[in-house]
């Protein structure tokens, strides 16, 4: 992440440090890893206009790498911030959106590590969309845990790449829905998935 700010480094460091403190719904205090571009990108989408102005106001522009691997930039009304302002307080809805984004990142990492060659066939700028679509489909099939969502995304990847038949896909989803991971492993390893 790179910032453009007229603040001296000592003041900027202090202000950025205060932005690491956040209050979650229910008054729970937490650390906000805003310097992680994945977190920062989601944060920009969930903050209210007022929260965003206050949070970003220490710099005139913020540059980061978005989920698709591109350099992105956001600007702010530099100087419109109260220095040493209070921590951002997230509503329950904002907190839920942040958690949902972390699921996407976990699934992306899972696919990149478990089936790297196959997953890399999807252009990097489209990988997040593939995972988001997979999560929507998985939830419509009553799959909820991050493990189920990750396994569903992998099964869907095998299916869309023509590596498994409709019958094997449907059986895999049934095993996944019933948390029968042992039979799912057997199914995926018995030669019915054309890897």
C-alpha cells in the first residue's frame, strides 16, 4: 500500500496507528488490518461516506493492489480528518460484510494451494468472481462452512473444466451437503475426476 500525504512521517505513523483500532458491533474492540489490500478494498465498500472521509483523510490518495491484481487508487479530502480521531465503529451489517469477504479470500487461497495449475487457468482478474459465484451456488445448495464452500468451489472448478460428469458432480455435492468428506475423497480419487 502506498499513500500520498502532506503529514510528516511521525504524525502520519501515529494517525495510521489509530486506524488499526476498531470497535465491532456490541462494543468489542479489535485490530483492523487495513494495510492488507484485501481488507482495505472491502473496507472502502462498507464504510459510510462520513466514516470513509474520516478514515482516509490523513492522505490525499491511497494506492493498493486489488483482488484482481491491478493497482487501484482512492482519493480523499486530505485534511478533512480530525487528527487522532476515535476508532471506526462498525455496525453488525458492516461487520458481516467484512467476514464474508474473508471467506472469499480463504477460498481463493485454498484453490490456489490445492489445485494451483487448474485454478491458474482462470485469469487472475476473474478468480474472485469465480469464487463469489461458487459461494452463491453453494449457499443455494445449503452449504455454509468455509470448508464446504472451499470444497464446493473445487468441485465446481472440476465440473466447469469438464473433468467430471454431471452424475459425479451431483454425487459430490450430496456427499458435501451431508458432511461425508470420506466418501467425497474416495469419489474424487477413484478415477471419476479426469485430472
